[in-house]
C-alpha cells in the first residue's frame, strides 16, 4: 500500500491536476468579481438616471404649481398681489436651492444602496 499511496499522492500527474484545478477556480473567482463590478457600475448609472428623472419630475410639478398660483394671484387685482408673487418666488427659489442641495445627498444614498454587492 505504501508504494501505491506514494505514487498516487506524489505523482506529477496529481500535482498538475491540482494546479489546474486551482487555476480554474481562480479564473472562475475573477470572473465572478468582474461580473459583480460590472453589475455595480450598471446599477450606479441607473440609480443616477432615476434620481435625475425624479428630480426633474418634482421640479416640473413645483413649477406648474407655481405658475398656476402666479396666474391665479395675478388675476385677482388685489393690491397685495405683487407681494404674494414676490413671496412665492422667494419660496420657489428656496425650494430649488434645497432641491439642489439634497440632490447630492439623494444620489449618494442611492449609490450606497446600489453599491452593496452581495455574492
């Protein structure tokens, strides 16, 4: 038995097979990691696109609401109309500034969520 075991475990054929298995496993692991990276990049790009679309949708709704308000306030003929419009424009400017400031935060949150790759 001793001769059989030494031939089987220490033969060049078994070493070559083991090395080949290790190389194959390493190649497969590299492919898995690369695919995960590609998927992460794809998800990040999609998250950015989705965030920008959501911001644009919000901005459009707020602008439409402002225009409606502005038109309604302008047609009343009240003396305070100019003041109401000025206040509304200040509020819109504040909302736009807040939206611009939070855009990075929302984008970063989406990036953080998407970049968690589970293997």
